[in-house]
C-alpha cells in the first residue's frame, strides 16, 4: 500500500529537481517558455505535487494546467486538437486512443525522444502505432481476482492460488460463485468491476483466441461477431441470466466496487488501484487475491493500458513540451506519480526500485507477471471511441438477455460504418 505524507511529497519534489538523465536522450533546453497542458481531472492532491515538481525543476518554464473531468476530457481534446492550433502544447492521452489521435495528426511521433528499452512491454505497446511511439507511457493497468474470505469460508470453498501457473478457469470460478450466491439475500457470487466496458470484457473472447478487429483496425465484421467471440459473450450473459451468479443491470463501477466492499459479492475482477482503495474505504473487509481466470481451452489474457502523455505537433513551444516529456519519463518522477496515484509503473527501473517496499505485496507480484506475460491492449483502431461506445451498448443488451450472435453482428456492422471514414 502506498502511503503519502507531506514530508514524503516535499522530499520527492526536492529530489525531482535533481533528476538524472541516465538512459535518456540529451535533455532539451527551453527558455522563458509557457506550456499549456490538458490533464485528467484527478484530485488536486494527486496532480499538484506532480506539476509543482516540474515547476521546481524547470523554473524557466511557466506551466499552466487545466484539469478536465473524465466526462468531458475526450470531447475537450477533440475540440481543441481538431482546431489544428498550438494549444494545448501537451495533453493527457487515454492509451487506446493513441491510434485514433495519431492517424488524425493530433500526436507528435515521440520515437526519437524516448528510450524504448526502459519501458515495460505492455506500457510501450499501448503507446505504439505502426512501430512508432506516439504517446509517452505514464501508467499501466491490469486485472486481479479479488475474493471475500468470509463468504468463501461459509461456503466451504478453498481460495484460489496466487500462483499464475495455477490460476482458475472460468468454469472453476462459476462453480465456486454458485456456492456463494444467494440472490434472494442480495449476495452474489461474482461481479466484474467494469461490467459494461470493453476494457475488462474483451479478454474473454481474446482468451479463446478471438481477434476483436482486423489487423488494419478498420473492420469489425467477422472478428467481433466470430464464433469464439459469440462463445465468450454467451458465457458473459450466462453469468447473469442462466447461472444467476452476477447482479443484472448493475453497470456503474462505483456500485460494483461497493457491492464487493460491503461484503455482498464472493468474487470480483478489479484493478490494481483497488489494492489501495479497498483497505482505505472498507478497512474491515477481509479479502484475498488471485490471478485473473481464463478459459480452459484457451490462454490467459488480461487487460492493460492507462493514461499516457502526448505532444501536440502544432505546438509553438516544442522544446519546452519535450522537456516536459523528458521530466515525466524520469524514474523519480514516475515514483512520485506512483505515490500519488497507484497505477502500475511503465518503467522497469521503478518496479525494481520499489520491489521491497510498495511491490512487496503479493498482489503487485501478480500484476507484474500479468503485464509481462498475459497483458493485451485494447484493439488498435483509429475509431476506438466509436468502437467502445457501440460495444458498451451491445454488452448491456447481451447482459440483459439479447441474442448474442445477432447483437454482436449488428454491433460489428455499426462499427464498420463508423470506421469507413478512416479508410
């Protein structure tokens, strides 16, 4: 668990001013520049120390930061970058949108400015399009199987192993979830934290070997609605309709997290940030961890991808913008970011530096294994926003009982129509 104190933050900020450039290209100079940044609307206490550390290290650059709420960040980026002007100079990038932004000229090719060898495989892949790095990795993600120790003990279930080589199959999970579930008492066997989002659900068909879009990222038909994809999403529907181990109609991430946190769910697929959020919000809950399940006739696949940083190619403050990227990619900066918001690091050096402290928890050991061995980024397509929006509606329909094949075929056709504009 990451503990942040004022003294620790001040120490980080002081250290940030003395960051070394080992493993990096020559530092970029910038004099009397002003940078405008669009950033995610995380709490001030998570953003301000990071930005203040940059200002401390580079007093010659005036940094203005706009924190935009999640519900507005994507539209804001579209409006501002589509204007083809110099503002913003730098902006936060949801990594699955990297391909979309790159194709439309929103992102500078950062390949010459980054040392690819410093990054984790999963982090680098999420920011790479056609072999070029367009968004600088700043955080990663994964998935873990959390379980309620009390509910498992009451049902006589031996908890799953923490060893990824002995991870449960989905069939084993369903069998256990059926023993826990008591729908009439509001107790459920299993829930996905993100019950409608492709991020957490696409690993189901991917585990069976399905590709979710064509190699060029422009065709969904024949992929999204393939036999393997239909099989996987039929399994998803059965959790709610046939097996009745999952609560139908619950799509809000906060509600699914609350269900598990208040002891109403036996098994819960969540994210690494829950390693910190659960003990903070539900200190009395007794829970354990295991690797993400997989289909027995497939292979383990886990989701990945998080927030990256992009440079507007039309900025008139290029040197200062690259200085910002340089700073944010430094080991100490990313250790500071880890202390502020516990995303899995994208730098190998940070994993090593925190091995005996932050990452001594077994859960982080599972995360590191998944990022190295089983992580798969979301489909690389210039139309990811359209793909995701259509899929979310399809997933809702599937969960509530719609014909799986027909729903996926209709969704694939809609996605293809949207992707036609990128051909």
